[in-house]
């Protein structure tokens, strides 16, 4: 067990791709049990991916790519700006509201960060915002993507832990909206001190109605996805495939901004993103089997319970562990490795599996904004040319309120379970 742990952390600090780190550590673990167990590795590689709900991920990713490439993102931003652009710091508020709309299409934080890093950040800088602040607002809003459904992280968690994906989707709605509201409050409080720009024009009903009409085809998609899944009409995989067809119709026929070249590029990009995620899942399944064989999850749970039997203290330790691990590990790998370890512990202290799942996912989402491995920070740095440390510094107030939201969700289950209960999930 020591050899596996040492090899894992030593390989991780060498900046070796995390999929290789997981696979090599898993192979070392199998060899430690007995050389004949190495023959199980190919079976675990394929077995780790042999789950039907995983098919939803490439479809959701492709739908988001199509919507972004065909200008639908621009219409969502236009509608968000009509709603809140008149406030002080209007473009920052627009960024947050648009992140909520965009979350209902992609379900990926890095997609949000890349899209808005190319569009919203330059627009904010031109209007007088500092580039680090504009990047910080974009990064803070980007984690709404994997919180509000559809969410690829929820698909992964629900698949490997046997938790209702529809229930997780429903449970993520309110936390995602709370993050948006909390970040908008931060923008409002910083508005006067930072001298954020304010539009001279007030709220215009005609502008809202006009932009709503233009963005309606894009707004219909997340409503359809959620309605179909939560209503039990389709599975997440079926809804995701229909979302791709809808995006193709809207982008190609209605807006006429889709070419065969664009489609080929989006298919290649989707294959790359999906391939990376699936490779991580496959190699992690080898390490996961070794951990299960050696009863590592049970040992960790017993260790936590040995410190305290109080659910509140255990929840605090779980959150701290997730936030720390997320600072140094890819979010998908962290979820795949930690979920089987922590989920039984949360059940042991009486947490609902859906509530626990949202808590774990949100904690790891926050780590997307924390150095040294925060993916959204590096996406924004590469897109905008801003330094990571300057973005991280401007993120501190947003990070603080999002951690407070995480704590509220962890200790107040009704924030996640109210909507699933209303829907009978």
C-alpha cells in the first residue's frame, strides 16, 4: 500500500498526465497483490467505461460546442445584458447571468471559461474593467456550469456510485443559482470601491423583450433537457443526443452559421475532450479496484469516525479534504478516486446520497479556481494573456462567498433536496 501511495504522489509531482499516474499506480497495486492480478488490468480498463450513462457526456459536450460556434452564446449574453446590464458593474453582472444560461447547455466549467474569456473579458476590459477582475468574474461564474444541469461531473458521479442522475441534476439547480446570486452581491459591493462602470440607460423593457425573442431558441434547449430528464420522458443519454440534433437544427438551419468544416472541427474537439475524460476514468478504475480489494474506503471511513462521531465535524473534514485534493489533482480524477471513498462515509453519518453527491461535486468545482492546478485559471490565462497569480488574487472575494455557499449546502440539506423532493426523485 505504501508503494502505491508513494508512486502516485511522486508521479503526480512530475507533471505526468494524470491518466498515466492513475494507471501506473494501479498496476503497481495489482502487482503487489500478485503478478497474476496484472492480467485484470485490460478488463478493468474496459469495465470502467462499460456504463451506458457515460454516453451522455460526448453528446452534451458536442451540443455545447455547436451552440457556442453558431453564435447562440452571443444571443444568451445579449439577453443577460438586457436583464442586468443597467446595474453598476453591468457587464460583470451580465457575465454571471450568462453563465447560468450557458450552464444549461454545456455543463463544463472550462467551456464556459474559454467561451467568455474570448468574448466577455475583452468587452469588459474595453469598458474600463481591469483584466484580472474581468478574468476573476469569468472564473467565478464558470463553476456554475458543472453545478446547474446538465453536468458531466454529475453524470460521472451518478454512474459510478449508482445515484440517480436525474436527482443530482434537480439538486444542482438551487446551488448553482445561489452561487450566481452570491457572486453578483460581491460585484455590487465592490462596484463603488472599484469604480465599476455603470450604464447611463436604465432598464428597458423593449430591449429585454427583443433580446429574449432572439435568444429564445437557445433558452428552450436547457428547459427541454431538464424537463425531459426530470419528467422521466428520456434518459440523460437520450436527452443529450436530442440536444445535439436540436443544436444542429438551430445553428445550421435557423441561424445558418454552421459549415461542414465547423462540424468537423467540433467533432474532433469533442473526441479529444471525451477521450481525455474516458482515459482518466478507465485508468482510475484499475486503481479503484485495488483500493476496493484492500478495503481502503472502509479504512479511511474508520479513520474519520475515529476522530469524531459528530456528523458536523466529519462533514467539515470531508470538505477540507476535497478542497485540498482539488488544488493538486484533475477534477475528474479526484471525483473518480474520492467518490467511492467518501460516499460510504457520508451514508454512515446519515447524509442522503444525492445531497452528498452535490456537496462533493461542488467542493471539487471550487477547486477549478484554485492554484496550482485550477483548470479555469489556466484556460483564462491562455485565452486572455493575463497571469494566473493576478487572476487568483482578484478571485479571493468570489472564492470566499462560494466556499460559504458550499458550507451552507453541506449543512443545510434542504438547499439541495427541496427540488428533487418536489419532483418525486
